C-alpha cells in the first residue's frame, strides 16, 4: 500500500486527521460569519433572483435525491416541503451573496480570469471522469456562457474570496 512502517502509517493518519480538523474548523468559522451577517441585515430581495436561485437549489436537491431508490415516491410525497426548503435556502443564499457582493465592491475583491479558468478546468476534469470524455474547459465555458452559469462561477469565487478576507480580518 506504499507505507513503509507503522510509524509512517501513524504519521499519515495524524496528518489526515489534522487536515480534516482544520477544514472543519474553517467551515465552522465561515458558518459563524455567515450567520452573523444574515442576522445583521434584513432587506428586500429581487424576487426574480430568488426564484432563479430557488430553481437552482431545487435542481440540486432533486439531483441528490434522484440517486436513491424510491426517489420519485419520496419527491411526490414531500413536494411542498422540498419547495419550501429550496425557497428558504435560496433566500438565504441570495441575501448572503448580496452582502458579500457589497463587501467585494467596497474592498475591490474580484474573481480573476485565472481563477475562473482553474475552476472550469477542475469541473471539466470532473465531468470527464464521470463519463463525458469529450468535455474540455473550453466546451464547458461555452456551455456556461450560454446558460449564464459562468457569471455564477465568478460570483462563487468572489464570495469565497470575500469570506476568506473576512476570516483573515477577524483573526487579525
């Protein structure tokens, strides 16, 4: 298995556990910042944007549910709950993204073309590994430009950078 000794196995396990603990702690801190921001600001949201995000959340939820046996019955039985949960999640996402966007504008934080290209390359590689052998970053970019998804990728990168900036600022 590529491990020379028990000491090496212990070292690798310890490193993996430490990395996982660090990721979990960073995620906890991000959630704490998100919760704080959401509590501090209540403002009206454009319903068209919330509706678009609700559709995106619902597609994601249905994609996850669709992998399980009995998915159709579950969706039919829990339709109203799924719609309500998707709507609440979308409202939260749009509100948080709007606030992070305002912070990004004030601090001049943007997604760079290199960051967008790296994200597209990673996504294309994922799709290729899932059976879409002809998927390339260029094809994915073209597809996303047509659907408006490229802007979504840029916003997600920007929001991640703002969240990192907030974490770093809170630690300073």
